[in-house]
C-alpha cells in the first residue's frame, strides 16, 4: 500500500508540474502577444543599421515560448528590408533615411541589392544621409549611395580593394599524418585544394583573380556614379589608402564633410527646431512595413533555398530535400500560385540532395513557370538546382557556376602508425571497403572515382539540357570554375542581371498575370521540444560563443574544417575555404 501511495503521489506530482509548466508557457505567450504595437511617428527618419546578420529569408518563428525567452536568433530578412525601403518611399511619416551602421553583416550581392533599392528611394525626393566613425569597405560601398556622406573628424575609411586568403594544410598533413583522401573532377574544384597542395594552383589563382576583379569592378562603378569620382581615381585611392583619415578622405571626395555625431543629428533635423524621430529598420519592419500589402487572388510563390545543401529534412539554415520539396509541391498544387521563383543562396553540398530537388523542380516546371533568383552564392549544388529554370537571374556580384564534384574522407593511417596503433579488419567479402586507419586502396579509389565521374556527367547533362547547350559547351566552362553573375551571362549560365524583385516580375510576365501578391515558402516551425532543448539561461548559441572566444577569422577556419570533416557522400560544392576582405 505504501508503494502504491508513493506511486500515485509521484504520478499526481508529475501531472501537477506539467500543468503548471503549461500555465507558465501560456502566460508567457499571452504577454508576447500583448506587446505594444509599434507606431511610426510623424517627421521620422528611418535608420539603417545592418550590423545584425542578414539572411535572404528570416521568417518569424512560430513559437511564442522561444520568442518570450529570447531564444530566437537575431537576424534581418533581405526581402523585408527591401519591402520596408519601398514602403518608406510613399510613407508620409518618413522624411528620409539615415545609414548609420558599424558594419554590414551581409554578403556583397545582398549589399548591392539594398544599395540598388536605396537608389530607387532617392527618386522619391526624400534625402539619404550617411554617418560613421569608421567605414569598413562594404559599409562605405553601401553608404556611398547617400546624398551626403559624413565621417567623424578622427575617423577613417578602409578602402583598399578586395583580397582573399586561403590556408593550405598539405605540409601539416604530411608532418602529423592526419589528412583528407580526395577524389574530384574539375581542375578548378578548389574546395579540397588546401588538403592536396601546399600552395595555390595556377587554375585556382586564375579563377580567384577573375571573380575578385569582376566584383571590384561592380563596386567601383557604383561608387563612381554616386560620388562622381572616376574609376581610375578610385583605384588610385585604394592603392594609396587615401581614406586613412578624415582630412585625406575629404580631399579625395570620399566624404562631403568631417563632423561630429551631434552635428550630424542637426543635419538630420534640417536646421529645424522640430524634434526628429528616428525609427530603426527592425521596428519599421515590425510595424507592418516589411511586407507589400495586396488583396490580389493570384500569387507568385517565392521559395527560399539558403545555406549548405544536406541530405535530409533541412531547416532555415540548411537546404534539405525534405522541407524544400514539400514547399515546391505545396506551391505547385496551389491553383492561385501562377508562377514560382526559387531564390538560391547556397555554396552547394550533397549531390544526392541536389538531384532530388532538381527532380521536383523539373516536375514543377512542366506545370508552372519557374524562375531562379540568385543571391550571394548559387554555386555547384546551388547551380545544380537552378539550372533547369525557365529564366535565371543573378546579381552582378553573385558567385555561381562551380560545376564540378568531389569526395573527401579523413584518413589517420600515418598518424596511427606514428603513435603505435594498428587496425586489423575482418570481412566476409572482398568489397571496396575503407578504414580511416588504413591507406586508401586502389579498389576503393576506383569505385569512388567512378561515382564522382558519374555525378559530374549527370551534373553537366542537367546544365546542358536546362541551358540548351551541348555537353561540350558546358564542360568547357565547368571543371569547377567559379564565375560572378556578370561573367556567367557571357558564358550562358545566366539569362539576365537583377535582384529578387526583377525575378518576380519576370515570373509574373511568364504567367501572364498583372495583379498578384507574393507568397513566401517554406514555413519553418520550432516545436516545444526544440525550444526546451535550448538553454533558457544562455541566450548565445554555440556558434556565438565560439565566435566571441576565437574571433571571426579563427572561427571561420574552425567552421570550414569542421564542415569538411562532416561531409557525407559525393559533394557538389563551391571552394568555400575563402573569405573576401
């Protein structure tokens, strides 16, 4: 009887605790839902701070508990930023825009898309001013669109051209006996080059120089048009660091004046005594200005594929065939969806997952117009899923192409020998097996090489069919070679230059609809289990802790090696071990 009483008491206690937990979460959700509505005041200046991470698509989490506990990752959505600037053009309460951001936490193509939208905003007659203590190069590129650009008297502008640095590990591997066994196709497929060589190959140097120059030409051309400085002068400024202090920057017309922040605030007021209200881009979006209102019945579906491509379900940060294909099917079966835009921002990844997504898009293309919009990256596997669209539209600075594949497997055989470890195997058959503690045998290499060649041939055939080119024509520009969007047009990989808005307009034209609204996919949902697994007493994610501890550059190195170590299956992936500075 005592045992039964204790058992019943435990069960009752469990359900009481569960009920109280439910009441607690319900109360939090109610508080979140009752948050004060943001109101845009008259005589407001929209302040553009883009130091928060920017994703192409960052839907609001469907989880009030995680939101209340502040577990959701802070980020801005590019599509909402673009919509907000569009709405600000005709919003009587917005008198102008102030660009005031410590740095731009976005890719170059995303930055260019925002800059182009700001150019459109200027047509409204409203002002754009920019101010900073120190301008990073990407920040200056964006800010140069302003009517007037200001710098702190003791500030500086980092304007020196583009560069990248790649670390090579071959000597390290030879010294310590820990290496990556690599099988690849494509002389430019440099994702794995750092594990095979101790210096950059001529082919990799050629492609890296080419796309850096292409991106730099876009940046200097845009700045030249906005600041009325010739491209030749801009390159001279970059060569001689002629933005290194405010006096030199002013002399070289990089800025309009050297002033303090309080003086900048006076300029925003326009000499008026009336108080200027500032509203952040986040608050303006949350006030409802992050979307374009429409009551149209017809819809253009925009499906966002962002992040590395992995085999599996996927989520907001990774492209999996699970979530993406569900979104494609849902859009295809919706009679009100007249056309589909696939927004790709990916360096590629799993060749198998890429093929599965390609197939779903191929089925969809037979029923509805399909247009691809490329973001910062649409390369390798990212191009694989894009190549069969009716139209492909890329930003001039998009990194694309990289049509090639590889397989990479860690190997510790030499290291094991050095420390006295011997691995013995027993098998029932003489199959092409592999052990990380034994050198790769020829049979396993031959089978893996055959798989790589088969997938490369399939990849090239997909591009050949989608782009109406011969196999030989595609193979000539493939081999893992990376191109910018500007270069890709000349090679036949892209149809036109433009942003997501342009792609949506093209999709509407192909579907022959004039009045439409945009419907974004997929819908990501964080369930209660996911929320509870997150530590409510530690808001920072593992990535944020590592970044803070190691610094951005060291974290990128760690992250790249970690990704390479965890690759599964044959990969269609861009050379991701580089960072443009």
